[in-house]
C-alpha cells in the first residue's frame, strides 16, 4: 500500500494505491499506510531535528507537533538542511515548509516556545503522540521531556552530536526501562556542542586567531555529513517505534538492536577526546574503533 495525493480545485486529497512489485522490496513501502496516521512530537529543530522531520515526512508520517523557540543563525548552516535565505527565520516555520515540501498532506502544529515554559501544551501534545523525538542541546530540557514522556507511557528517542562533530550518541527511553536522567551517568559521553564564545575559546573549539565577527560562522565546526550518522540512527529508532507491528523491514533493525538502548558513534580519534584510545578500523583487535556504531544496554543495576 502507498500513500499519495492528488489536487482537485485547490484541495489536496490523500489516497491509497498500490506500488508495482519492483518498488515494494524497500524498507518503508510496506508500512507507508500505517505511518500515515502516526503522530510525532519533535523537540529541537537544529541540524538533526530538522533533517529528521524531513525524512519522517518523506516516510509518510502525517502529523507533527514541532517545538523550537530559536531562529536559524549563520553558524548553523554548515550542518543543516536550512540555507542562507533562512538565516533569521524561526526554526519552526522553516521546518514546517520543509515537511510540506515532502508531504503536502501532513498536519503540522508549530510551537515557537520552550517546552519547559509551555509545559501544559507540551504535555497535551505528548499525551496524544506515538513517539517523542528529542534533539535539544542541554540536559535540563532532556530530563524534563523524558519525565513527561514516561509519565504518559510514551517512548522517547534522544540523539546528540558531540563538539566539533567528533562523534555522538542516541538513547531509547522506554516507560519501563532506564530513563534518560538515570542513564547520563553511564553514557560514554563526549563534549557537547559549544554554546558561547568564551566557552569555545577556553576549550579550544574556537581558534585564538578568530575575530569576533568570524565566531558566528565557526562555533560549530563540521559539515552535515559529519552529523549524518547520528541523524540516521535517531531516525531509524523513531521509525522502528512507529512501524512496530507492521510488515516493514524495520523489523530486522529492531531484532538487531532490541537488546540495546544506548548507542554511540565515534568519528574522530583526537588527543583528549573520548575516542583517543580507539584503534584504527583496519586492525581494531579487541579494542573499539572509530567510524562504527556500538550498542549496549543500560540498566539500573
């Protein structure tokens, strides 16, 4: 089955049809009709969140509650689906446009707000959703989101990139398992993205020769391809939750990952970073290596 649309008298009309057999062997086609009715709450629409929104729309998800109270800035562009014409635009508005470009029948509810300051509206959105995707840049908001999701028995999927795009991680929080706050102490955590100039200069993420005018462009080094592995894993985990019980080939992904709830990606071996002692991929021996995902199960014990 397939979800499509036609336009009659200016009205978009969704329909369900059949794809030729040669197009039904991919990952998502068999469950597209099931994804059409799914509702996703997505918090944080930066380089990861906006890309995930676009891919979920392309997969057939038809209802989004998107949250972000920020605008696109110059330093965001090297990693993002947004372009130079989007600088200064509200992230929720840009995300809505991108979603509708992929799925014109999708319903998008925008929240240009902080989830912690508009907690009643956020709780109402979570209560009615199928999964919560979390791409925020601080633990305070992540803890809050996870508490709300667990209160309403919802699965939340967290993902983040480390500073200088040197790696990243993802965490699957289920109501009866370890929560995000509990797991932070156990995570193989790297440095998080630089949030201000002083911090960046002190840690060496912003070179000493960089002028104040240039800082806005280089605070977040790395291209979109550098964070794409984190985006990919986050997206797959969300789709796995949404596609549960359908004939999708994502069942295979679930079988491969079902014993794990925490995943991390090492992209760069550099002195002083979490992956400093990782072995080269060509000959890792009994050590982990960069450019590879690792999964593990975190438990309260």
